[in-house]
C-alpha cells in the first residue's frame, strides 16, 4: 500500500528489536499485576472491619468508565491504522481521542476513590482498602504513563517528527495501551464483578 | 529527509567522545559497561567480604562483644544483600555485557542505552542502600526481610531504626536495573545473532544468559510487588502484613520465595555457563552433551518455579503441601546432576591443562557437588525441621554460591580478563589464589554442616558457652581470614598484570568460541565483518578439522581474524553514539526514594528528573532509524 | 567429616542442642532419616568426586600436542544418568513422605496439650487443660506424647528443641502444632530459630521432662497462688513495691490482685524456674538484681524498662523486690 513503509528489521527472528522488547516487558507486567491480583484475591473476605466491597462498589459507574477505557483501545487501533496509511491528521485526532478517553478513565477513578475514602475506606483501614487501592492505583499509574506517551506521540507528530516510517513507535505504544486495557478487564471482572 | 529539516536543540546532540573520564558516564559500549559492572561489583565484593569478616570475628568465641546486637544484625543483613544483589548478580552482568555480543557475533546489544541505564541504576541503587549506614542504620531485618518484623512501621519498634525502609526502596531500584537487563539480553540473544548462528549453535554461556534473563523477567515483578506491599506498610500504613488487621505474614514469604527461588538459579546458572565454556577449552574437547546441558538449564529454569515453599517447610503449610514441595525439590536435582555428569564427561578422555581458569572451574564442580547434595538433604522435610535456620543451611548455600558461583566467576575472570585487558594474569599468583581460597573456603564452611546439626541457629549475634559451638566457630573464623588473604593475592595479580602481564593476543587459550577470533582488547566495533557461522564452536572448526578417529587436525588456512585489520580502515563501521540520558534517567530513581523517606516533594523532583531522562532518550537522534 | 566433627566435639564437652543425639521418638525419626540420606549422599559424593579426581589424574595433558578425540556426547549415557538419579531420589522419597505424614499425625494415647505463645523475646507457656501459665519452661511427663500449639503475639518466632523434635514456626495470626515426647526424664534445651529482632539470640527455653509423679507434683504446685511473704520481712516490702509500682502493668502474679498484666511473663512461680529472661540467666540474686536495675543493658532491646533509669527505683527497693521474687517458689 502506498505510504505503508515497513522498516524491514535485520534480526534473527524477523521481529523488530523494540517490538520483541515490548512483548518481553509486557510478559513481566503480567507477573506484576498477577501478584497484585493474587494479593487481592487472598485477602478477599478477610477484612476484619468494613467498609467491605459491597458497601462501596458502584458497578454501573465503574462499568461506564470500563467502557470508556475499552473504547480507547479502539481509537488506538484507528490511530495506528492512520499512520500506516500516511494520514497524519487522523493519526493525531485518534491519538488525542485515545488520550482523552484515558484521562476520562483516570479522572473517573480518582472521583471513585474520593467517594470511597469519604465512605471510610482508606489505604490503611483494612485489607480490602490496602489491596484494592494499591492494585487499582498501580493500574491507574500505568494508564497515566500511557497517556503521557500518547501525548508525546501527538506532540512529535505535530512537530513533524513522526513520519510514516516511524509507525512502529505508535504500534509499540498501542501494544502497551491494549495490555493496560486487558489488565483492567481482568481487574474489573475479578475485583468488581465476581461477588465474594 | 523530514528528520534533518527540523532544527535540533543542542541539548539533544549526542556526545561524541569515547575517551576520558566523562566518556565513562555517557558510554553505551557493551564492553565498557561490562568493565564498569565488573569493577563496581568487585568493590561491593570487598565490602561484603569485610562484613563477613566482622561477623566471623564476633562469632569466633561464645558471648563475644566485638559487635553489639544491633550492629551485628545490620552487618549480617547487608552481607547477604550485598553478596546477592550487589556482587553475584552484577558480576554475572559484567560477563553478560562483555561477552554476549562477542559470542553471538554482534557489534553490541540490542539496546545499548538501556544497557547503560541498567548499570547506572545498579550503582545508584547500591549507593542508596549503603547510604543507610549513615542515615539511621542499615537494613537489619535480614536479606529475606520476613514480615511482620520488617513491615511494622518504625514507631512500633519491632526493629530499631529505619533501615528496612531503605531495604524496601533500595531493592526496588536494583530491580529496575535487573528487569531492564533482562529485556535487553532476551532481545539481543534472540535477534542479534550472526548469520548461521542458530540457537543450537550458540555457546552454552549465552544459553544460560538467555534462561537467566527469562527468570529475571518473570521473578523481578513478584519481588517488586512484595517490596511495594512491604514499603507501603512501613511508609503509608497499609496493612498487607499486619496480623491485627488479618494480614497474612506468610503472604510475604510466598511472594518473596516465588521470586527467591528462581533468584538462586539466576545466581548459579551464569557460573554454570562459564564452567561449560572453560572445561572444554582446557580439556581440548567439546562440551560432552551440549543439548543435554542446554536443556537441563532450561529445565532448571522451569522447575525452579515449583519449589519455592521448601523455604517454608516449618511454617505450618501441612503435610500435603510439604510433600509436594519435597518432591519437586528432590527432582530438581536431576537436571543439575545431568550437568555435573556432562562436565565430567567433558574432562573424561580429554587433555587437561590445569591453568588457573581450569582450577577454578574444577573447584566449582567439586564444591557444587557438596552443595547440591546438602541441598537434597534439605528436601527431606522431617530432617529439614532440624536443619532449617541453622548453620547447616548456611553451609549449603555458601557451598553453592561461593564454592559454586564465586569460584565459577573467578574462573571466568581468569579466562576472559586477557581478552578484556590484552594481558595475561600471572599463573603462579593465580594458583596461590586458588589454593588459598579453596582451603580457606572449606575451613570456613565445612564445619558449619555439623554446627548446624548440633543446633546452632542462624542470625544469632552470639551464642552461649554451654552450647559447645566455640571450637568450630573459631576454626571458621580462621578460614575466613585465609579467604581474605586469597582475595588480596588476586588483587595484586590484577594490578600487576595490567602493566606487566604477558601480551595475550587474540586466542591465548586455543579456545573454541567467537570472542577469541578478535583482538585482545577488541576494537570498539568488535568484528571487522560480521562472521558467518557454520558450526557450534565456530572458531574451533575454523582452526581444526577432525580426522577419521575424531582427533583435531589443524586447518592450514583457517585462523583468527588478522589482528592488524584493526588498524586498517574500518572506521566506516558506525557504532551507536554515547548518550547522557541513561545516566540522567537513572539519577532520578534514588531521588524519588529519598523523597519518600524524608521529604515527599523531592520525589516529585526525582520523577521529573527520570522523565526528563526518558524524554531526552527517546527524542535524541539515533544513527539508524 | 560429620562424624569426625561430632567425635571431636564430644571430646570437648556436652552438646545440648545436638539433633543427632535424639532423646525422643520424633527426633529419633528425624535423625534416622537424616543418616539414611546422608550415607546415600556420601556414597554419591565418593563416586562423583572420585571420578573427578580420577579424570584429573588420568587425563592430564602430557605433551603439548596431545590431541584427544572430540567426543560429541552419548545419548545412552545421558538417559542413564538422568533416570538413575531420579530412581534413587524416588527411593528416598518413600520414607521421607512416610515420615512427613507420621510426624504430622496426632500421636496415640493421652496427649498433653500445651499452648506456647511467642513474644519478643520470651515464651509464654500455658497448660489449658491443667489451668496453669508459666514462662520459658515446658514441663512434660517423660514417656507421654505432648502437643504444643504455637502462635505469636508479635513477629514470627520458631520453637526448637533439637534433641526432642525439630522446629516449627510461631506465626502471628495462625496456630501451628508440633508433637514431641521425651523418652526419659531430663532437661532439654531449646531456642528460638526464626530471626525475630534484636534479642533473637537471647530467646531460649528449657523442656524439663519429669517422672509422671514428679510432673503431677509440679502441676499442683504451679496451680497454687503465689506464696505470701511473712509480714514485716524484706520480701513483704518487695511485694509492696511490686504491687503498687509499674510491675503490675506487665506481669501477673496470681494471688496479688493488682498484678494481672500479660505483657511480660507470669511471675507467680518464678523462683521455681531455674532460669529467667528467656532462659538466658540463671535465677539468682545477682542476676535478678542486674535485671531489675537495667534490663535493656543486659538483654538488647528488652521491653522491660530499666528500674534505675526509667522506673525511678532505688537500690533498696530493688533489693527488696529481688528478695520477693526469689520467694515465689
């Protein structure tokens, strides 16, 4: 396809170094989030005092913010597709959309957490508070780093530093972004949806 | 090109110097980074060794008063942390860094700046950890930091001082270095091999590096989470390990040992890789069963994930769990045994030359057999109920980590230092080092087996006269000073050889692998031309063919690349430019950690420094894109 | 080497913590299993190290152009030295697993229940069925199985009497159980075997196995309330200081109304114990005096405040209190 410049890597596996590196990193991130989720699951139902999950969760609200994050993966795919076709205006539009959806998600989380705190659930209140906030907090931090990377790509594209030959950078950020999204799906299911 | 048209701020212009002191801060050359790792790790080795001597002086007799309880507890904790995280792991890294590209026929690792970043994070992490001695006391909860002793907030007073906060944060910094390294070497080994070098032709040391890198990739995140939970308990009052809140003290142990057991294979596999290179070179025979050694290494990598609770046999897991882990632990001895037999098979029928590298590798095999056997006895759960937390365990892991890993690393040092420096080390001094170290080591650690069976517990700053442990403790202390003397001999040898050592040439040992096909020291671009590989032990096959009886016969025309080629016009090989940004990115990390302890706005500053480093790193020009 | 070491050590004196000198069925099973595996390991050691030494001698380079055959492995050997060790290990696994379950099974017969709670750095010992609490000493009737239920009030400790049974951990928030039995009367030394802070090395205890009748007498004596000193005596003066001072905030003396603290050991029958402070000091006037004067100075990190510095006691008061404590048989 015209403009579909693919950088042919000269590597023994055929995969670009950076792509292989990102996959390796995401592999380790599986263990990172896996350990946090394991801690949460171990402590489920073992808090001595409340608030307990049933007291604070607002499933409809969190469903909406989950949907927002899910949509951001779609816009991310569209962004990658755009740069691979050489359409830089759409690239920037979709990058910005992804970032904005991500910001909405994080904003929603921050709001959700302030509500929980007001209801008495703090980091140190009980096992639920400690394991919930640390798990979702690390996830939120990962989303935030993703947003920074997206905005950086946006800025690079704006200043002409992101030509189609560098589509790999968008693909790498996309890989990371989709991973963070998948982790959220797991967290949402395991932490919010599956009852104690 | 669109790239050149954009005005580039001078901030992003890459430094060009490759000589001078400043160039060491910006280097991305894997060989220089390897040297940095080696020198730094050796300094930490001396520090850890001094800590060991301090412990031994205190324990030389019953009811000693050389160190008080608090000091002793800090010293034994730091001794463990130093030797594991600041010595054996980075020394292995030194070898990975220097050798992997040379062994696979590459010009550098896949991510040279990430490589530099790993080193700087390591150094800064080590400095952060050691700064604790001056900032309220070093970590004093043991290298294993069991909760809730380690997780209680300092005000609660279960442990004096704030050292365990330095533990939680310092190990996090070091973990970042290891993780970055792991990604780097996985991609390098998988992607940067020379044409024709299939994975089954790669030297065993490179294979072990690959297995270790995968172990690091998956084990480091687990300890990271454990340390976050511990650190948050201490700093922010979370209750992960608080029994009053229902927290499970054993959760820490599970997380820690899920990391900790793969960690011990991370510590030993590189040395096993080294031994697998040295034994063939000095027996003039190939490694007996290459595939068996490689696959047993992979098997150990997998099986190592299934044995962790053998560190927890006495915590009350119940007979079913204990049985399962007893069995998995016993069976991990099988692939280990396969390696030992293959090493024996390598020497068998060979033509053995007892140069210093060979002595240390044979020492490795001999000591590792003992350490491995005592390890099997730990798997016998009822017997472990008597062994656990005694000096019997201390004996085991020093046999495998000192008699094993350290001896292996010294073997590698004597073998490869001529490649690095271009000078041979003195054989006479090397032999003195070896024998002193072997004798001192056994004198120190062999009696610990029966002291342990006689009930002497670990981590005791003193012991009563009535226990009857005084005599052997004294012997062990004498042994530890003999070890110290042997290290001095090595240091003298090293310094002497740098100026007076015989010139090494490209291939002083008549060895088998590609790193010996280039000059010593190698040019900065490693190979004049990327080699085409047709065999395992490619260099050997260029030098020798086999006659009908399988004996090597020199090939007339084949040889190492001509050394003078380095002086000819190979200046058109462009290597990655140096960079400031890995150092900058690394610098922010300890600042973040100090901020978390003392003054949180500093953490913001630290984060900004790291971000600036990362931004510069990703935006600065790269030669090829 | 182990035997040599033990012989040498035996020549130099007693080995009270020696796990290879079992004094009860649990320790004996553990020792027997160890010796079985040890001899097998020793055999493997001799074989493999012997091959190594032989190879070094037989195949050393004799001339500069020594060119050995380039062997590239032998599949049959690989299979053999994979399977044979596995079989050997499987053989060792059988008695191992048997003993694991054996030691985890509650013994037959009338099992004496003891609850031990670990504290930094002393052991609370309670006999729930007999209604008595003591510290740092576990009395058992010789020849009768004992179940010791272990937990901790603060950090992880570990209960270990090598000559009777191995160790089990005291984990806060859980209860673990260790079974043991002393074959003959005697005193068996124990110690903490899980790093628990500053005075981990100063957290010892004693298991005192007695003839059944003597054990019953001991139980009776322990169940009684504390001895009341004759009025006007030095001991009575000490009791006065004790029951109105800070001591009662941490210590229990049954019979003294105000003394119901459980932060420190129960002192009701302190003087019947031969040692104190985690069994690290002999119980005598001199040691008790130093302890009351400044406990943290003689036991690093001790939670008991210094009498002279922190509790404002005078030497005379201490002397009286020591006399009182020594009267608590």
